[in-house]
C-alpha cells in the first residue's frame, strides 16, 4: 500500500544505476550548458531582445525538444504526473528564477550573476530544515553564515559597485533553491520525461500571454540562431543533469557545479570582453569553500547512515 507522502505511480520511473564516470561526464556537460544559457541570455538582452522574450525562447524550444525526445518513446505517459501540484509549483519556481536571472543579466557581469547563484546549495541547506524536516548541525550553520558573507563580498552593498539588479539575482537564487528542494522531494516519484515536459511546458504556457506585447524580432541571423540555441542549451543541460543523478550520487556530483565559475569567466572575457573583479573572485572563493564544507559534512553524514 502506498504511503501518504508518495502517491501510486502512473508510470515507470527509471531505476538508479552505478556508473560514476559517465555520471560525472554528464554533469560536466550540464554545467557547460548552464553557462551557455546565461551567456546566450546576456547576449540577447544586450542585442535589444526583451528579457521576458529570452525566457520564453528558452522554455518554448526546451518544451518542443522534450516532446520530440520523449513522446515517441514513452507516449502520453510522459505527460502524466504522479504529483501534479508539486510538479507545477516546481515549474513555477524554475521559471521565476529564470525571469529574475535574465533580467539581472541586463545590468550585471556574467561572473557576478554566476557567483551569487553559487550560494544556492547554502540556501538549500537552510530551506531543508523547515520544508524537508532535515536536521542541520552547528558546523553547517557556521558554513552557511560564511557562505552568505561571501555573497556580501560579491555584492558589496556598502560600495559604489552595488547594483539593485543584484537583489533580483539573489531572488533568482532563492527561487532556484526552492526548485531544487522540490526536485529532491519528487525523486523516485517522477520520471525525467515528466519533469522536463512539465517544467518547460508550464513556463511556456504562462509566459505566452505576456511575450507577444513586447516581442522584438532579431535584426540579424545570429539573433535568430541564439533564440533557438538558448532553448536547446536549456533542454539538453537539464536532461543531462537529471540523467547524471541517476548514474551517480548527488553527493559526488554536487561539487561539479563549481566549474561553472571558470566557464563563466572564460565566456565573459571571450564574448563580452569583461574580466571578473577581485571582489567577485574573493567572494566566489568564500562561497565555494562554504559550499564544499557543507557538501563534505552531508557526504560524511550519508556514509554514517
């Protein structure tokens, strides 16, 4: 008999596998895709495309990609959710995070937005206490405080380098953290296909009424190409990340996200000619150190269990 917290499954959920090397490779590919999403978004908004249109393109193409990839193989079972309310809420958190992040990218360097988003695992640690009922010891709470100190170093609310768009970026990070909490809650309940179709499909549906009033056609072939590519990057990276978590433990894959700071710095220099500041690098190192400490404590706790 199914428990109160887990409804009876309408379709098969893929079993876990133990393929560490492939899991790490897929996660690295996902992180590269995340960097390409942000780089494409910044390129589009600087080219005069409204941020909401860039968000719509990111999800609409992702939605079409998911339908073409999963429907022929799984049929309409791929669309049926075992937990529709939580799946819908998860999709809205992800969409809200993307809207805030893409809007912030109009005003902030790629390295700054990426570094602030790195505090996500720290926020997840805090949010897991009231939402998932997880117990967090004093060591991890200290690491959380240190991590947010790193965020302050990056944002510098006391100095001239502070921009109000950083608050939008902070909101994007919090919404993304709630998205990851719900992803954790849905693990073993929903398939990769359902997660991708719902997240991209609901966002496309919600954004459609808003995007037509501001729609701006790109003024170059490159603009059209990037509008399509941002969605392909979005779909491919999230599919790879979900697949990676089926091949290897999350505790092993978690630190892989930190290679994005290197990729974001390269993209910022090559595409936009903007170098990271010493404050961004220093704050990033503090956030990464705190995140790795939390990851290490969680890994040790899981091994004891």
